C-alpha cells in the first residue's frame, strides 16, 4: 500500500499552488513525469489563478467591482488553502464551489 508521502506527483501538486511561477514550474515538471495527481492539482491551481485574474479585471469597475473583488479575494485565498491542504494530504478532491468546474473547463491540461 502506498503512503501519502510516496504518492507520485505529490511534489508537483504542492508546487502548483505556490505562485504563478510555481504553477509554470509544476507544468514543466509534470511534462516529464506525467502523473495524474500532478495534472489534477495543476488544473485546480490554474482554475484558482484564472478566477483571481478575473477578479482583478472586475476590480476596475468602480464601486460594485471593488466590492466583488474585495470579497472574491478572500474566496480565492480560501480556495488556495484548501487546494494546498488537499495536495499535502495526497487527496485528489476538488476545491469547494468551483473545483468540479475547473476539472471540466481545463480537462485538456
């Protein structure tokens, strides 16, 4: 039986959540190993970063955009924490609310 510490691609899954540069590094690392665990967490991380980018674009709308992006910032932080915890614990669980959609939208990654 395989322990959580020895799960293939666990390092890639964790690196994917660290920063945008970490996401790119994880994509390059996974191109060599091609682990499903790594691919799964790269999809989740990319979805979270795209959500954050869309909130950045929305923040340019006066007043309502500021409120939405302020609340969305805390939501994105929550998603990142949940994704990191899933990767560290060796689980392939989607992040809350949008995780299943990230898998559908980014299925080719």
